């Protein structure tokens, strides 16, 4: 029998296995919905304004996904998982390209696939910019360093244009890709085998040209920060802010923090010399490791791949970096995985120990995967995300207030009230917390408690008109008309450009029998907001009670135009028309109401009979319909700080 030659093993299979592991690990995210800033995608239908900053390539991809998935988050999560798998495969190929053995490359790629710091970039749809930029930049580097492109006689391959295209997409995805030209030079210079500079000028110039074009595009789009204060930084942090931020990124790569969407650099941390010295010490240790392993191409290129992509993530004058956003470390973590691979290759240098290296690497990746599996559910929805933030930063009231907004948005007012109570326990001088407490207690009908909270609110922040408006609303509900009038008058005095303030003032004036003044207040509200239905409807009621029935009927017509589906407005119009002898309009409105609400139509019919009876007794006059009342509105925020909640009167 003839012996057949053994088929050689293809090392690229290991890269495919690592990519599959990356995809399988994040499969739970497929069932998740929109979280935090993702709501901007829904509200904008994935247009260019879907996410802040300069990300035109990402916005285009979002738009395509929106059209394919008809607004479903499933396609977005699928794309993110697919991109992460591709990134893992590219990391394997890149580390092989700088001289690593297949086993070490597999271990490093597996660690990249499972690293917990990637959860925010992959499981959170709005973390897409760093993910897409990394994939395209790695693809551009691999093409530019391939044997076909790096021919001894120079870079003349048409494939180089594919590298330029990928780099352009990366630069238009996120500014982290702007460092790619320097990474290409570093990989050529310190990788193994080293690529001679001669003959590479075309590739270097082309990459640099794409990066410069990206910078010019950012300037044209007014997206360079130019010394603008960065988000989440303590005032006066100065040059220590990027140093501390870099240290926090390095710490997160070694021991990931609990997810906290509201992480910031506080004044105490910025001034802490222990934190400053820890940062400097960590850089020294990293430098010593790289110097010690300077003969290993993985250590040399890994340090470069770690340091340069981290720069755009830092709060530097010309970057968009904030303070330790974990998704911003996605590209830089490639270099970290290179360094880990270098250390594993040092621990097991002998060929016979390669099995031990693989086992050690797989165990390390397994620990990372366990951390990732624990973190992925945090991005399931806003409640779990904010609950995790509150749990891991127990002294900060902000997550509790944001969590209250989320509970209130689904009408879980008791849970929202509990969260507000926790925020107040942490900071009893927070007027916004008492304001939210006021609104929640109002919703629950606990008016005396709501009044107490409202009085505390205006005491803490007496210059906010909205707080006085809500206090006036509560006092009116409790029948304290004189005090309600004073509170709403104060709101108007503080902000006479707010239609709600004038509306509340009109309600209080009407309750105090100052009907003529109430009419003027309602007119002010309508002048500021032409579609203010409550103000229009109450103006009609006030005019009718003053005997100005013709004017009231005209106003009720405007109320019907403002809200054609309002049964109340149509009933008011029918009754006013009937009192003026306009039976045709009354009949038409009755027919419309009968289709909309038969029970209301019966009430209208009873009212018509009463009016006809009144006509036979002219000394009596039917009372006008009561003014409308509505609860204060609740407007939960997304990722931006909570905005003022508009109050309304009774």
C-alpha cells in the first residue's frame, strides 16, 4: 500500500477559530435593544446626526443597517459582533506578520477576542466608531505589509489602493485611525523580518496623505477641539488629566473596572499625588518590560500599537477623547495583546514547551472570557446599565437620578421614587433631585408630600421658574388658591418667555375668580405657543364664563384645530354653538363625537337637553365647562444631563 503524504497544517485555521470564539462570546448581545445614546439612532433614523463627533463612515453604515433592519437593533448588534470577529482574525494575521509563532498568535488573538474591555465597543451599538475604525485600519496595515505589496522592487501593486480605501474608511469612522501611517512605519521598522525603508516611500506617503485628508475633513466639519474643555474632567486638572487617563486605561486592560457609564476625573483625583505617582510608575514598568524584551518583535511592535492608538483616546487639546471611555481602548488593546503574547513566549521558550504556552494562554483567555460574560448583560438595557453604575459608584447621586428617569419613562413611579430618595440621601442639596421627587409624588397623588418636596426645591434654587410653577400646580390641586397664585406669579416674573408659566398663572387666576386677568394670561401663553391646547381650551372656558360666548366659540374652534381628536374640545364647541343658536355646527360636532366616544355623545345630549330647559327659564344660566387640568410632564433624558422638566398647572 502506498503511503500518502501528510497534509500540512494551515496555521490560519487558528485565526479562524479565534474569530469564531469572538463571535460566540457576544451572541447574547443579539437579543439586546437600544441602550443609552442608542436612542439617538432611533430618533434620527440613523442619519448623519445620529452620533456626536465626526464619524461619517459610521453614520453611513448605520443608515444602511436602518434600511435593512427597518429600525430593529438586531442587525446593528449582528454587525458589531461580525466586526469583532473580523478584528480578531486580523489581529491573528498581524501578529503572525511580525514574527510570532502560530501558537503565540492564536493565544494573543484569543485574548483579544475575550478581553472584557471590548464589551462596550461590541455590545453597545453607539460604540461602533472605534470598532469599525480598528477593523479597517488593521486591514489597511495587513495589505500594506503583505508580500505582494512589499515587493523588493517597490510598492506598485494595485492592492495598495485597497489599503488606502480601507484607511480612508477608518479615518472617517474615528480619529483613532489617524495614527495608522505611524503604525505602518513602526511595524516595518520593528517587526520581523524588518522591511527596508527604501521602496516603501509610496506606501508611507499614501497613508500619510489619507490621514492628512482626514484631518482637513475634520477641520472643515469643525470637529477639532482646539483647547475646548474636555468632558468629565475636573476643572484645573491641567497636564495631569491625560497622564491619569492613560494610567486608567492601562489599569483597565490589566484589571477591567466595573462598567460605569458616568466615570469622570474628580477634583480630588486630579490633585492626588498618590494617583499621579502610580501613573508614572506604571509607565516606567511598561517601559522596563519593553526594554527587557526589546529583542522580541512582539514587544517592540506591541508597545507601539499600545501607545499610539491610545493618544486619540486621551483628553489632549486636539483630540475628541473624553475620560476613560472603554470603547476608545479597542484599537490600543491590540498592542496590549501583543505584549502578553511576548511574555508568554518568554515563559515557555523551548519548542517542547509550546503546549504549555498554549494551555497558559487559553487559561488566561478563559479568565478574560468569564469577565466578558459577566459584563455583557450590563448593556442589556438602561436600567441594568445605570444600576451597575450606581452599585459601583455608591457615592455619586447622578446614576440614581438617571435611573429614576428610566423608571419614570415606563411609569414605574415607585421604583423611580426609591432611586430619587437614594440620590437625596447622598446629596441633600440637590434641587434637581427634589424636583424629580415632586413630580413623582404628584403622579402618585401624594400631594402633601409633593408640596413639601416642591417647597424644598424652591428653597434650594429660588431662581428657577419651573420649580415655582410646579409648586403652584400642587397648591392649586390642594385648593390653596391664594398661595398657588403667588407661586405662579413668581414663575412668570422669573421667566415671562415660558408659555407654561403663563398657562399655570392663568389657571391660578381663574381659580381666584380673576377671570379677566386669567384671559390675558392665557392669551400670553398662546402667543408664546400657538398650539398650546390647554391654554386655548381654558381661554374659551374663561370667555364663556364672562358671557363672551361668540369669542368663546371662536376659541373652541381653534382648540378643535389644535387637537381634532379631543372629545372635550368638540363638546365645548358644540355647547357654545348651541347657546348661540348655531344648531348646524352643534349637530355636526355631535355626530363626530358619537363616532369617537358614544358615552361622551350621550353626555352632550344630556347637556343639550339641560340647555334647552334653561332657555325656558331664562333667569338661570348653565355653567361653562370646567377648565382643563394636566399633570406636570416628565421628560427623561438620554445620555445628556437631565433637562428641566416642564411643569403645568391645573
